[in-house]
C-alpha cells in the first residue's frame, strides 16, 4: 500500500467537541492514563497506605467519562501563559505610566492607606490559601482537561497574590509615607478578616475537588470576591483619584469569570440528561452551594468596617452585599434551571 | 526601582498556621522538613510568565514557520523518526506524573521557599506535556509515515515498553511525596533529563530531525530549575538527621526503579534507531550518569550521610548489555508494537562491535536471522527464534531477560498463591519490602494469555487505515508490508510463560 493512502494525519483517538480537533484538545486530551480508557491493566503502583494513582472517590460527583470535559476557554499552557503574561505586562505598564504622569499624587490619602494598603494586601493571603487548594486538587482530578483548569485556577491565585505585593511595593516608591505593613497580623487577628480566614482554612480542608470548584467559583468568588474586591476596590477607586488599583483588580476579575465559566460547564456536564447519576450530582452540587453560601456571606459581611473607611462611598455596604448575593443566586438559579430541564 | 530581594521576601511570607480548620494529611510522609530553607526559585511570577512566553514563541514559532514550510520531518531519517512514535508518549507521561507530584508537594511541604519552586514546576510540567503532545501531532502531520504518531497515546496503554514506562513514572507521585521527589527531581530530572533532552537532540539533529531538538532543548531550559528544586528538597531532607533512617532506602529504590526502565529503553532508542551514527548510549551514560550525577552530584552529598544508591554498581555492570537486550526484545516482538523497525546493516553491526566489544558474539546471530524474516513471504517472525515470550517483572514490568537472555537474572516465586516473576534481585527486594504496593493490577499475560498475535493486533487497533496492513513492520520497506492475514497465517499464541514454570 502507499503510505499516503488515507493515512491519518491527525490524532484519531480524541472525539473533538466541534467539527475539527482543536489545538487545545490535541495537546491535552488523554495525557492522563485511565484503566477505563486505554490502560486496561490498571495501576502498577500503590502507596504504602494502598492508594492508587487516581481514585474515583476523589469526588462525590459521578460521571461515566470525565475526559469529556472541555474548558470553555480552551486554554493550554501556551495560551494560558500568554494571557497571564499580557495581564502582568498591562499592570507593569499601568504603574509605570501612572508614575510618569504623576497620577499617584491624585490618590486620596485615606483611600490609599485604608483600602489599598490595609485591605487589599490582606487579600493576598486569601489568594495564596486558594492557590494551595487548587494545586492539590489538580493532582486528584479524574481527567487531564480537568487537571489543567484546576492547575491554571491555582496559578491565577498566586499570580494575583504576587501582583498585589508588587503593586504595593511600587506604591511605597511613589507615595510619600506609604508603607505595606501589618497585613499578616490583620489576616491572623483582625476580627474583620476572621470569617474570611476561617472560610479559607475550611476550603483548604476540603477533600473533594468537585466541591472545591463549586464552592470557590460559584459561591465564594461571586459573593466574597465581588464585595471585597469588585465593589469596594474596583468601583470606588476612580472616585478617589485611583485609576490603577481597579486595573489590578480587573485582572483577577477576568480570571474569576473564566473560572466561573468552566465550573458552570462542569456542573452542566455532570447534570446532563445522559449522565446516570445526574439527579444525585444535582443534589450534591446543591448541598455544596448551600454549605458554602453562609460562609461566603459571613466573610463578606464581616468586611463592613472596611467599607465604612471608604471616604466617598457609593451606596451602603448592605446594598453592595445584596447586589453580589443576588448576582450569585442568579448564577446558581440559571444552572439549576438548565439541569432540571436536562432531567 | 523595586528591590527584587525585598519582593522575594514578601511573596514568600504568605504562609500561616491554620487555626480554624485542620488540613487533612492527604499524602502521608515520614520525612520532617524544616520550615525555612534555601529558595530554589528566585523569580517573581511576572518574570516567570514573560520568560516562558518568550521561550514558547521561539519554539512554537520555529516549528510552525521554517521547519513546517521546509517539511523537515518528512526528510528526516525514517529509522530515527519511527522510535519517536513510542518515545514521545512515554516521556509525556513522565511530565504528566511530574505535574501531579508537584501538586502533592505543594500540599505536603510546609516550607514556603521550596513551595515557590514546586509552584513554577507545576506549570512547567503542563508546558512539557503540551509541547510533547504538540510535537507528536506535528509528526503525525509531517512525518513520512504518520501511522503510530496519530494513535500513540492510545496504544501506550497496552504497549510493552509504554507499560513499563508508566510503572516507573508512577513513582513520581504514588507514595510518600518525598519519595516521589526523589524519583522525579533527584533521579529522573537530575540524572536522566540530560541524556533524554540534551544528548538525544544530538542524535535527532544528526538524523535530520530538527523539530525534536527545538522542543527538547526548550524543555531542558526548565529542567535546570527542577534540578535546583531537587537539590533544595534533598538538602532540606538531609538537614534533619532523623530523615536519614529511611532516606537511603527510598533513594536506593528510586534509583533502581528509574534505571530498570529508563536505561534499557533509552539504550535501545539511542543505539538501534540512529541511521547517521554518532555516540552510543553507553558513552552518554558514562558521561551524564556516572561522571556527572554520581561523580559530582551524589558524592557532594556524602558528608550529609547520603550514599551512592545500593544497586548502582550492579546497574553500571548491566549497562554493557541491557540496551541491546531491550533492543532485541523490541525487534523480536515487533508485531506487538506500533512503530517500524529497520534491520541492522553490516555497517551498524561494525559500529556496535566497536562501541560494545563482544556485542556480535552475544547478539550477532539474532540480527543475521532477523534480516531474513523481514519479507512477509518468508513466513516467519523473529519471535519464533525463542522458546517462549519472557515473563514480565512484577515490579518494573520489563521483560525478565536482563542483563542478557543467556545470563538472565530472572527469578520466580510464589506470593499469595500466585507465581510472580522478577527481573533482578533488586526488583525482588523492592517487592519484598512491601508486596501490596505491586499487586493491584492484572498482568499483561493475565489479560492476553491464549490470544493469537493477530487477535491482539486487531483488538488493540494496531492496523493501518486500509484495515489490513499492520502499523508495526519489521522493516522500512514500503513495498513488502505485513498484513493481518500474513500474521494470522502464522498462528502464534501469546502464552503466559509462568503457566509452565515452577516456582
């Protein structure tokens, strides 16, 4: 036979989501082995405690083929790194331009001290805690497409944590008398942040990767992140002469939207009509949302005294919390509606 | 100008001791690691991202632009390109396993300095997984014969060498996370990435494959940081004398497990698939493993109580033959594989005898016979030169024929009412340390005992697009290719060799 006759010129073992195999699918799918897929013999090695490389019980969710998951953003390492390198470059430039334009002189002093210095910096500890959660969870997920979104979600967090630190160091150089100090003590002891720290530590103790994504991306980010970052820092910045902090926050918001999207996709996937365990999965996701909502609300509501320190407030703190809470409830309701439809 | 040192200090101060909820012990470790040590990773994420983006642009740019336009892979030596079909999926799982390993290190090691390094390595490993899968697909598109590249990640599940690869590389993340770091960072990355990602690129380039060096050298630029992670981890481990009690045993096991697969496999890849010949694997091994890794790296750790791995002497002795034995078994079992084999020429054999004196006396007869069996009309496969298929090692999954079939160190014994084979004293010792770690799977022969070779080929989809020509071939001759009918006519049964052997 001629070698050219009909010879496959692309991977033949991946079912593409769309008509053609995407670059993302080609470099990601089936890089994780699985005895139910191609690796019929099972796992060759166990730990001294008897565990295997991967375990179905690493989540309470059940799905016949986790490899069907696709990241709606279709990110692989090259596109992810490019995206984050762009974000970081935009921050580097924004600070440089603001310094050259003398824009830091316009920052309202109380705003800088209380909100950017005291409040925003504490956020880096929350982010670092979540980095550790997702770095561990990516180890356990039951497919490569899932492992990658978890890995990137973890990296998002540590990127933001470092971006905050670098930004504050830049401010130290630009704003007379500004000092990044005492954040860790506030994170560890200030009553304002204790519900947030409790929530973070409880997330670090979560042993189910499905629960972690649902809790963080569908509950904690939309409530606590929305109130503490978007409402307080991004919305209020421009009213205090600060056009830069909102840019730093907006990079984390961009990450947040992406992570919310794939988590919604994950929930849709496990509650799809053809999934035998869809009802049980729907019940479990509902249980997780119910478990984490009061924690996220408590963490957000405890920030009220920080809101009081904003010199020019746009509405009340209660309104901000209610807005975030309503938007988060809408995300969950839309998912529930879809999964009920599917059933 | 912000101070980099100060920035590093601040980004490493994110740790705290949780007091509201206790993090479960997900990956038990016997090791005690000090909370503060040296930092192996002195980059801010911002710098790391721009550095990696730049490297990606260069590497993918080269593949997408000049190399694709000149259709370079199609012009590379076909003998060499064939082995990339199996090598890339093997190495790829190593990267994937490494990503998981670093995830559990981030969770387990309460040390902010070390965690900085693991954090970047985690994303590096995703990079390498993607790069190698990309290269495999690139070859599917551009190589002279794409069959095998297009399905390699599927075939690796039941392939003889890929299975053994997975068995070794699962050691990166199944077990004590520090034992995983010893397997991954201290042995595989520090000792073996040089022969894999540096030395192999010389052979690739000499054989007209410019794409592999572009990718591998870009990967190796990350590996230097991973070696630093390994060194820092090891330095942290030896700084607490209590760790030494189990460190040596874990290190011994890590070295043997990686050696038992990587050395025979790499030996066969290097020496049996070069068309334009350069150095031998034996020479590279001496340079990178013996002189560099053992001679410089490990011996530096002697004052801290770490010794050269227990079976290193035996490994070094085995190096004379194990690559040739792995090559022989690979060629002999060609119908089970998913790439093509190019029989050795007289010039090849002269090279072998020169590089490995005595080679012809042990292996020459096989190669003379092999050449006669390439044409399907001869009606024979080289498996017929052997009485039976070799048993596979319960621990490392390699065929029990090493170092050389005539002086094999195979041993067979009963455990739990079943017979098990071991390729060496070391693998048997490792099994005896904790048998249940190695008993949780069906062996190859349990799955395929009694299969006709043709049935195995059909069931595993090892056929070309026409549905009858085998993907694997004993030669590069495109005119006379074996079909499933040729193979079926021979009626060769896969028999579990342990069925008839006494313990």
